[in-house]
């Protein structure tokens, strides 16, 4: 007899607002998942030059 049960694709996380389903392959928890659901968060990224400049400032 073989068991071919697949692991669940979501997990249940909870915070002060209650429980919420979060994908099992991500590292964030309930609060971040709620933010992704309720707010329009873009995919904008900082330009590489800005990241480099911040690194130089931090090093100084």
C-alpha cells in the first residue's frame, strides 16, 4: 500500500485579527498576507544605482 498524499499547498497562520490561509512555499506570515490581500502593493524595484549608493552611505 502506497500513500500518495501531497503536502498541503497552504498553511493556517494567525495574528491579532484572526486566522488566514498563507501559501506553504512563502516565508511570510499572517500580517504580510493580509497586507497583500487588502492593499495594492506593486512590483516596483529600486534601481541598482540607488541600492549601490545606499551601500556606500552605510559604509561611510
